[in-house]
């Protein structure tokens, strides 16, 4: 009986000491979910707002009359916002147009003079002259000289239109489809867009987005705009999924065919922010007239923010991350070498320490 009583006392004391430890376990389990719940919140990054849209999701940049779009009753070319476009604009205005005007007036004067000088009343007996060597040399040589003079700036302009893009260019890939455009940004994390024409309010059901004057002119406004930076070279690559299309924006002096199974390339640099419109300019089927192009040109900082809002990356950030990774990989072997050298040094010093300890013990 005394043994049983002693055993009961020991068991009770053991339970008393064991109870605090077991009571702490639920507290630890309860705290763990709190810590786990806090971890995703800390890891989550705030969403980057699209700088081209307002709080309601509508475009901030409005279409400006006479800029980047056709103008009623206009007879001139659209204002150009690329270096190549300005060169072509000057070539047209200061070389081709005056030359065409001069030749047309000169030929008209010749026709009037011939009609008046050689009419029947003034020339009852027609001349039987068949050849005039001087005149034949003139009318052969002068057109040749005119064509040679035109060829110099013309070939220069043609070379500028297909000048390869530099290494720091932003790549835009335009893909023609029947009947809409899709886009890719290979240099910015593979961002993909699909742009369809915005219809008029009377053509869509209630609650569906329709075109407004802020979106752009009728038949030219799109539900997704191509966003490109100002002052940065753009490498344009075109192709198609079905038939031949053509990506054309008059304000950029760009018209590049999109051919299935083939990549065509050109480059340009936009000089002014704004909204610029174009269309498919290759007959591609029944709805060829409903393939508009809308390009919004923004500052490089806004473009970088827009890329991040679409989940993409900037090439400079990718290059910096690659450089940091390369530096870490280069530093790793050195750290492993140092770690391997430390045990060797410890092993070498250990016998000396043991010997010193033995000498002390011996004393």
C-alpha cells in the first residue's frame, strides 16, 4: 500500500510538471498560421497602374484633330513625327511637287502653242519635216538628267526606310489577322495585345464599349492601343496568320507588308507624344476596311510603367538581373574554395595545439 501511494504521488508530480509543456503546444500551433498568413502579404507586390488609363479604365490621351489622322478637305500629307517621315515630306514638297508642276505647265504650254501655231488657218500647207536631231537629243537627254537628279535623294530615302534598328531598339511585332491586328513585345517579357475596331454606339448592345470622339475617328479607333516610347528606336516586325496584310501609319511614314510565313522589318523613332492612327493598306478580304491601327506615343518613363502594368519587364532590368546572377555565380566558387581551405588550416593547427597541451600536462 505504501508503494502504491508513493507511485501515485510520483505520477501526479510528473503530470504537474508535464502540463505546462503540453499547454504551450496549442499556442505555438496557433501562432504558426498567423505567421504563415503574414508571409504572403509581405511577399505580394502592389499592382502597377496603367499610366495610359484613368481610374475608370478609359484612355487618358485624346485624339487631336489634324494630328495623326485624316483631315477633312486637306490636300497635303499628314504632319510627320519621324526623321524619315520629315525627309520624305520635304522630298515631296520641295522636289517632286515643284518638278511635277513645272513639267505639267511646260507640256501644257507646248500643247497650246502647237494647237495655235499649226492650226489649219495659220498653216495651210503642212510641213513635211520628219526629223530634228537637236530636238530629239533634248527630249531624250533632259528626262534622263531629271531622273538622275531625282534618284539621288530617292535612293537615300529608300535606304533610310529600311535602315536596321540599333541594339537598344524596342521590338514591336505586328501580326495581321482576318480582320484585326495582334501585337507582341518580345523585348519586354512577351506582352501580347489584340486590337479590334471600336464600333459605333448604334452598332453594339447596351453596356458594351463603343467609340467616342476621345478614342479617335470613326473606323480608326481601337479597343487596345499600341503603346510605344518617344525618342527610342522602334524595331517593327510584321507577319500574318492567313493572307497578306500591310501595317501602315502615315504619320510615321511606315507601310510594311505582313506576309504569312515571312518576317519583314523596318525601324523608326517617334519624336512627339500623341495618338496616331493607321489602317491595313493591303486588300485582305471582305472586312479589309475594318482593321485600324492606333499607336499611343508616351515618354520612356510612362512606357516602362505601362510595361510593368502588363506584367512585362524592361531590357535594362533584365540585363541588370542577369549581371547580378552572373556575379553571384562567379562569387560562389570563391566561397566554396575558402570554405574548403578552412578545415585544412584547422587540421594543420590541431597537432600543434595537441602537442602544446601534452607538454603542459607532462609538466
